[in-house]
C-alpha cells in the first residue's frame, strides 16, 4: 500500500522532503484573496495544504446538486504553484438540509436530546441515510479529482468523535453485540446481568447506555465504547475504500485527536496508510514539551515505528481552553522540530489563514490577524525554511527506543466509570506521569499494545492496565521469561476482557510474576494525601500486600495502617509499584531499572529540561527550559540549522534547537 514516503519523495525520488502546510479554508474568503495566499505560502515554504474539510454544504448546496467549480480553480491554483493537496472528504459537517430532511441522521445524547446542526460532527455514525449521502459525495469527489496532478493524499472526515445513543445507534449496537456474542445468553454472561436483575431475554430489550436511575452496568459501558469506536471506523473505511478504488496509488489518512478516549487508535492505525494526529500542548504547561513528545511517541508507535504526520497544531493560541495563552517566541519552532525528532515527516497546522468569523476566529493560523508582518508568520517562515533544509537528511529515517510503555484503550475504558475505588484514578494522567518520568530521565520511549511483540525492548513499563485479557497476560509473562525487564504500576490485571474481577483480585499469573502472594486490601489516597515509603513519598494509591517467598521488598510503607508492608516489590526482572511515587522518585526508580537493563540516555549529563533524541544519523538537542543552557555533546558535530561546528559542548538559547550531524576527525 502507498505510504507517507510516496508523498515526501513525490517531487524528487532522490531528495526527500518534510511536508509543511496546513488546513486551507479559502471558501471563507473572496477569491481575490487566494492569489495573496499562494504568494505567502511560497514565501513560507508551504508544500501541501488540506482542502475541503468542511465544504459539504458548498459542494452540495441542495440534495443531489454539485458545485465543484470553486474547488477546480483551487486545485489548479495549488498545482500551478507547486503545492500538493491533501483532499478531504467533507463528511464531518453535513449540510443543514440533510438534518432537516432526515432527522434520523442527527445523533442523540444519553438523555435523548438531539444534537442539531449549527456546529460540526452532527451526524449519527449508524444512520444508513447519512452513510449513503456521505458515500455519494465522496464518490463524486474522488471521481472528479482522481487524476488531478495536485492531489497527493486523501484525508477522510475530520477528528472522528461522535457518540450516539439514539434509535439508529440502538439498532447497530444490537448488530454489533450479535456479531461479538451470538446470543443474548452470552451477552448476559459477559455483562454480569444477574447483578440487579438486568437479564435480557430478547435483543430488542438491549439499548445504548441511556440515562439511568443509578450506576450503569460497567460491562455494557465498556462494550458501548468499543462499539462506538468500531462504528466510526466503519464510516472511515467506507469512504477510504471509495477513494482508494479511484486512486490506489495515493495514501489515505484521517486525523486522530491526541490521546483521546473515544477511538481505539491501535485498531484504527491498521486501517490507515498514514497515521496522523492533531496535537495542541498548552503553552503555559511547564511540561508541554513532554506532552508533545508523548503524543509523538504514541503516534509513531501506531505507525509501526515509521514516519507519521502532524495534521494539526497551532502556530499560536488555540480558542477552546478556559484561558488561551499564545506561544512565546520560539516555542512553535521548538515543538515543530521536536515532532520531527520523534519521527514526523509531515508537520501541518490548523489553519493557514486565521478566520475572521465563526467559532474559531481566535484560534491562531499560520497567517494570523496581524498579517505577514506579524511575529507568528515570521516564525512560520523560519520553520518552513528549516524543514526544507532538514528534509533530505531526515525524512524516511527512524529512531530506536529501548523502552516501551504499554497502553490499551480497553483498559482506559474499563476504568472510566462510576463506582470504582477512587475518583482520583485518571488513566491518561497516570500514563503521562510515567512517560514524564522516562522523559525526565532522558530515555527515548515508544508505546505498545499489551499483546504486541515486546522482544525488541529492553524495558517495558505498565503505568495502569486494570483490564488485561489472557493473551496480554501471557505475553507480559513471556516477555519476562524471555529476558525482558518490566516495571508495573498498581491495579494491573485486575479484571478480564469483560471487566470481570480476576479471582484473588489480580490475575494469578501476574501475582506470580511480580512476587505477590496476596492483595488483602487496596487503600486509595485522598487528593493531596501522601504516604511515607522511606526514601520517597507515594501518592494516589497504596496496597496491603503479602509478598511471595523469594520476592524482594525494595521500599516499605512507614506508619499508618500499612506500616512495614511492601510499597515496591522486585521479583527477578519484574518490579511492582503499589503506589505512585512523586515525580522525582518515579524518575529515579525507572532510570535505575533502565540502566540495569542496559538502557542509557541518548546523551549523559543532560540538564533538566533538555531533550536529546537520535533519529537516523542525526542528533536533535532541544531546550525546553525558560533560559539559555550549555549542553555536553562529546565529539565533533555540525549543526545543520546553522552550519556551525560543535565541539564537545553546545550552547542553546531559550527554546533553542540544534540538529547535529557527526563529523569524522
């Protein structure tokens, strides 16, 4: 199948490039603006734009009508100026007439309230009428532009995220359950409907998890999240197959929202030719760079370690936080080059020109309200020039990570419910905390599904996987038997694939792996509460454990109900943390285990807040600190961005970046 490399090398097979550009919504502007746009795009080094994301009402102003003239002119204009087009199917924002004529195409929430047109994503993924109209406009779009020389990639829909509890969803939810379980008896068993007398006798009795008097069935909620991800994937695959039939030589993608709970991106990524993501770290977050690195590591891993695409980022402020802070000078450049360091071969923005109207008119663009003299555009020009410089050296190359973080949407969904042991357990926050510890320890990481082959990694960490099926449990135990090292957080292997608690409160194979004889009780901590573990303080959680014979107690609880009991256990190459150490302690613990497993930082002696990533033959050094810094870089290098020689030490300004190529003496 085609991939991102087919696009980055399309202009010159012997000279790869990094795609650079953004969403372009020229239908918001008079046509005389388009010429100015392409002039400034060329100045900024833009190589691709995404067209048509929200254009369904423009293309099909009334049922069956087609208006492609404006898009014809845009496609020609882009080609005339050497700018490739990532052409979107416009199906994320159906025209108002579709909802007016066919109200069954509109989604409903758990209370039965309709989500009307007037925003976006107002479609029921299960509606046959919606799917039929979406397929028709996609078919005509693909047929018209299949041979256009500007077309380089397809972008299906946009940020799939719709949840529907309506009657259309009830119909397809039953179908999904029939495919998964076969009989209502099997559903009753998987959902544990004997509890509270919820047994179903007929398929028609099963509904999406709508408003209920008290706590909903957690296994039903889990399956509904699986179902929703699968229904959205069906919509994507239907449109993908249409465009692929017309252009089998061009790659197809859709853009994930970053680390979002609503879709199983492991499964989705297998259906994409290019894995792409939208990423918006908060400029005020002192660990925004770590978050950006985490999303890059996750997306690269979903792409099987190959190049991936930033479909959207912000050149400045966004418009959807409570307080929307702009990016300080240099931060856009830093995070863009950081994405490239973590494997991106395409870096794009929402959007090219900042809107003057609509809900996101205060969301920044590459060309902001200040125009071409504005700081944002001047920084975009610099970024475009540097990406053009780096492209031939880095595009298509890979990076190696000896550490893998295990992550699974099923585990996330299983914990995202009421009635659990603590409202303070936040799956995403726990994953980020463990990634932050590894990032602070200057260790390059990847992500893996718990059923993936883990043998390429020296160290595997498990921040929080309360749900593990039998295959995943055996995989983790087999990894350690094969010589791997694992560090696990609390609640690992608590339930099976149906959210059914494992006998003993933890899978017996995992208890044997980690040297746990018995988990007597779990002791959640209140917000802000700390527990003394000797050399560090634990947060969020603690457990009353009896270690198995032969297990080593690495850290012990001191004081309170758990006084003298193990906080951290080691059983050979398997380590278990029954609490969440404060950030410096978690960093030091993981760094020590990693070093013992043969995993070392890319550069030794890095100051805090400085990141070093090796991609291919290049070494990226990135300063996330708020001031200048001197970094030890042994040997002889040359900075590709400045052509300056680097001998043993490197001076980086605030938000500075160096991309170093090693020189032979």
